[in-house]
């Protein structure tokens, strides 16, 4: 099927990239190499690595054609420089596999098409599991892999290679070795390598080439001379053969052809090109700008009608053109030949390249191939056309995974072109989210407004007779003003926590947005929730996020519904509605799980909030599993804005388990993630600083906490009342550790009143707990017990536990005395539960080692276990050691999640430990797992 008639792939994936190159001509038999390649079916990975022109692609296509028709299903992808975007790369790979095994990857392809930041690790895990269920073998060939330079692609491909099931074999054809773990693969015998020396043509193969391909009979001594002079370089042989046709003195030519390969190439390319007729020379040079050629495309670019005849002539005469399909509709030039032709075109007709690329852009746009149309418009230097195309694709772009690609396009346009286009300014500002400072986005939004108002002003004279405001005369422009204000409101609330400014921008946005623009109106409602949160008005914040969710549902915008739901959950957490948080998180997870079973990338927020509730309920293993899921999903989807919160939650869980080293690692990762977000101090102070200070104090780093408190003096005062409160609560904790209770009480009293007024129950409970501890230090026992009793009454309905337990031994004493007091009135089940949760945890490796039986490897043999671990439980244990969550274990072992949870419970029970971290340590002591190197 030609590309003109082919079905659309993801934003029109080029169908020609899936074609296995073929040839009209006889190809020389190379049994030594085809036999070697046949061994690739015995290895997970085959690397065919050699410089250009050694026949890598030809060898692979010839070998494939020699295989029996009932052999492995073969998926082929010809890569190019445009594939340096992770989602696009994997879309090509999955589509190729799906074409050979229909239904295998259909849901995965759909998933990648619809997510803005898809978690590729989850996609690859699903692919691996589905492949493992297949009975047939699949062969995946990635040609020209050297054109891939994006490290994220190498990383994800490494993951696939390291977990390849026996049903899939991978072949990479490349000019240079990619950064994959070849040393490890060689040690395991899992890679077959075909390199330059093996690809060099032998004298016998040179003889066969000239006889079978070029129809030339050369004497033996000349064959030896040709072999030595070209060093078995296949493209050199082809050029030499083309030149020798009709050459009367081949020995003289060989004397002239000397030196390194690129000199040979330059010399012979020039000679071969000069021997073509002027029309053929013009065709070759001017179509060299195209990655792939069809008659229709070439006719459009060259403004002629005989391109099909010329393509067939080039194929017949073997002039470096490779057919890509059996119908001879699509071709490509040999890569070296194309590079040489483009260099020659630039030297001789450089001024024509712009027009040629422009016509190619127009053809691709007419065919509906958006990516290629933009690429050629940029190559043409036709900035207005490129900008027009990007603007036309704007509605599609912001509902897909193409943000990174669009940013790369926009960065190739001159700034003045973007700044003259308000929608592109807004689009560029959106691509900078969490990747640049607030001021960078603000500048582009200012440019967007200036450009838009200039357009409005220019049209003012034409519409003045209508008697309406210029902005209202053009609904599209008016709506765009609203979208700019809406995004300004969002980033102001998110980055700065400036509530008054955020609400002002929201009001401005609503004055311009159309009633039907549900997506933008939802964004405004979300920004309002951020503003209310910065004030501490949690009830209004919840109302606004629920409004945002409803508007996003009306628009069918799943990618927004999930984060809006999660934001509602977070606000409910502060409001003290823990059970409602669980309901909202489960709703988000249900909505965010696709038909393929893959998670929406924004589900990391739901896992964070669910982990927080489970931790608060002292269900620490479940909390740990959710926190691990959150950070893994955030890492895979590169959702940096969630990672510092996810790692902070992970730190709190580890701290609750007494795992200080793990907690320390988690907080360092949280700090690193925060540093990458350009958020500034607001988000640190309003969301995580209290938890960080808790860790510093629990780990004995009072000096670190004190240094932070001293640094506050140098910082500008926060505009957010809630951020100021959170900093004061953190300071109160430091003062309490310094035994300065009077200052603590003075600092907390006004905060407690405001938290109660604003119905921030979680904050009120925390503040009262700290007040009780301060009263205790002042030996005001009754005030301490009265204050603690208020906190307990607020906490009991939702089952808070950790907010008391995390305060340590002083809180134990207070709760014990409170229970004695309360028992005079009747039973105290909640206080009993709280005090029971104070069971001691070991807080360092020395204690853990003592519990396990002494230093080093324990002397107790595994036989002393009451019940031995099953093989499947050992498999689960090994994955637990790697830090895998229950969901990841389920995917890796192809088990139901409930089955994995049952295995984990059994492991903890058999090893007589309370959590996963301790299970791994005890397993090492028992010899069930190897010691860490």
C-alpha cells in the first residue's frame, strides 16, 4: 500500500518506515553471513555495527527474504533523526510489532497516543508480559539506530533488552555502538555481534558482485586489486562498478582511486554523477532533500510528471536507490549517496533548497502528514508557514504527547516569529512548565498579550462602526485572551502562591472565555483552588477543585479530571476527611486505569495521597507500597512536580518504620527533585518543610534544622498566609527540640485559632499536639492534657494515629496520663489503639543486626524458619529487594495483585518481621538473598 492511500498512524506515522527494503537486482550470496544471522534467533539481541556503506541493511533484508515463509513474524522500523522523542520512537516500535501480531500492541499504541507524559516503563512491562504469553516468535529490526541520540530512548530500550522474553528477538543495525550494557550481555552470552571485518566482502564475494549485480567479468588479478583497494567496502564496489561500465582502462582508474574511504567516495560519487544525463542529475540532486521518495511527492517537489519513470530507471541501473515496497511506490537513497547529493546540491543550487523543501512541506500537508510538513517548512526557512502549521495543529497537540516535539520546533523558529503569534507564545509558555522559572513563562505570556492586543488594535478601525469592544468583535481573539489569563492564573497560584494576584487573573480570564470553553474554565477553577489554598481557606479550595473536575468532565478531558480529583483529595486530607480522600483516590485510579491496564501518568498524585492516609492509619506496608508506586510512576512519566512530594511521603513512611537510612535517601531524592522544578520557596514551605524538619530532628540533625530557620531571615516574606503558617509550625518544632516551650506557645496560639476557623483539621490536630508537648515542658500538666484531649477528640472520627505516634516518647507519656484520666469516665478504645501503636522500632542497622542474631551473616540456618519460603515467595522476595512495589511485582511475575499481596504477607509472617525492608535484611542474614556488594 502506498503512503498516499495508507491508513493514518499516530499523527500519520510514516508507513514507509515499516517496509523491509527490497531490490529488483540479484544480490550476491553471502552464506557465511546469513548463517551467522540465523544464529540471532538463538540470542535475545543481535548487533550489526559498521560504518556506512558496508551493506548492513542489504544484508538484513536479504537474510529476511531467504527465510521460510512460515518463519518468525518480522517487524521492521527504519529510524531517522525525527525519532528522537521517546513516545514517538515507541509508537513506531509498537505499531511495527502490532502489524505482525494484530492486537498485540493495539491498546498500548492507543495509550501512548492519548497521554501527555506516558510512563514508558509501565508500557514496556505490559509489552513484555504480553509477549511472554505468545506462542509465536517475533523478530524486531531497528535499522539506522545510530540516528537515535536521546538518552531516554537508550534507557528504555535497555530495560526492554534486559527483560526480553524468549518470544522476541531484537536486531540493531547501526554505524556506532549504542550505550547499551554490552559487557554484561556478552558475559551472559545474550548478544550476537556482526561487525565491520565480518561485513567486508571477500575476493569471492567481490567476483560475485561484479558478475551477478553489475554484469561484469573481471580477471582474477583485477578482482584481488579491487578487493584490496576498496577493503571489501560494498558501497565502494558499487560506485566502482558503475564507473567501470564503459571505462577502457580499469587499472588506471584503480591507481587514481586511493586513500581513505571518504576520498574514494567523493571521487567515485563525482564520476558516477557526471555520467548521468542532465535530467537524471537534476532529479538526483533535487530529491536528495527527501528521506523517502514517491512519484507523487517527487513530481510535486520538482514540478514535473515523469518521476515514476526516473525512479524505475534509477532502480534498473542500480544507482543507489532502494525500493521500500513490493509495488515500487516508495524508495529511498542509500544514506551515503543521499548525504553526498545533499552536499553537492547545497554547493551548486543552495538557493533552490528552500523552494524544494517548501513544496515538500505543501505536499505532506495536503496528505495530512503534519510532522513532515512542519519539518520541511523549517528546513525551507519558511518561518510563517511553519508557524501556521503548528498553530493549525494546536488543538491536537495539547491533547496528546507531542509537547516535547513542539518545543523543539518552536526553538528552531526565530523569537520574533513566535512573539508575533499570541497562540504560539502561549504554547511555548506551556512547554516551559516546571522546566523554567516563573519569569520565563511570564515573559512569553506578556508577549502573547502584546501580540494579541496589537492584532485587536489593527482591526479596531474596521469594526468601530459595529459599536462594540474590539476584543468582543472577534470571539476567537477574546477567548484567547481568556486562555492567556487562565494560564497566568494557574502558574501564579502554583509557583508563587500569590492568592490575590491569582484570583485577579481568574476574574480576567472569566471575563473573556466563552461559556463553551470548558477546558479553560476548568483551569480557572483549579487556579482559584490554588489561591484559596494559599490563604488556608480549605473549604473554598475543595469547592473550586470540584467545580474544576465537573467542567473537565463536561469537556471529556481525562488528563485534567485526574489531577483535579487528586487535588480535591489533597485538600480533603488537610480538611481532615481521611475516608473521603481514599474514595477520591480510588475514583482517580479507576478513571486513570486504561483498558490495557496501564496507569495514567497523573495517577502518581492519587498514590501519594493514598499513601499519606494509610501512613496516618499506621498501615505502613500498604503506605510504603503506594509511595513506591507514586515515585516509580512519577519517574517513568518524568512528572517532576510530583516527585518531591512522592519522595517526601516515602521518607515519612520509612521514618515511621524506623528505617533511618532509607528515609535519608528518600529525603535527598526529594530535595534533588525540588531543585529541578524551579518552584522557589513557596511550594517547599507550604507542602513539605514541616515533614523535612521532622526528619532532621528525628535523625539528630538539629543543626540542619536550625540553619534552615536562620536562613528564613534572609528570605522575602511569603504572600501566602498558609505558607507562613507552615514555616511557623516547622520553627515551633525546632524551638520545642531546643526546649523553648514559651516561644512555642506564643508562636502557635494564633495559628491554632486560624486553623480551627478555616476547618483545617489535620493542621489543627498537629498544632494542638505540639502545644500539649510545650505545656508538658513547662510542667503545666492539666493544660497539656486538656489541649491533647481536644486533639484526640478531633482525630478519633477519622482514625488518626501517626500524628501522635510520630511525636515519640513525650507523647506516649501524655497519652498514658490522658487515658488514666479518661478511663474514669468509661472505656478508652481509641486511646488504647494510639498507645498500642507506640511499639518500638529499631532505628539503626546495629539494632537490626542484633535482632537478626549478631553481626554479619546470621548463624541461624534457614532450616530454623518455622515454615520455609516457597519458590514463588522467593521470586517475590527478590523483587522486593529491588524495591519493586506490589503492582510491579504482579506485572513482572504475571500474577494478580491480590496474589502478590498474599505472598508478601506470607513472607513477612515466615520471616517474623513487620515490614518489607526488614524482610529483605533478615533474608540476607539467613542467606536467602546475597549480601549487598
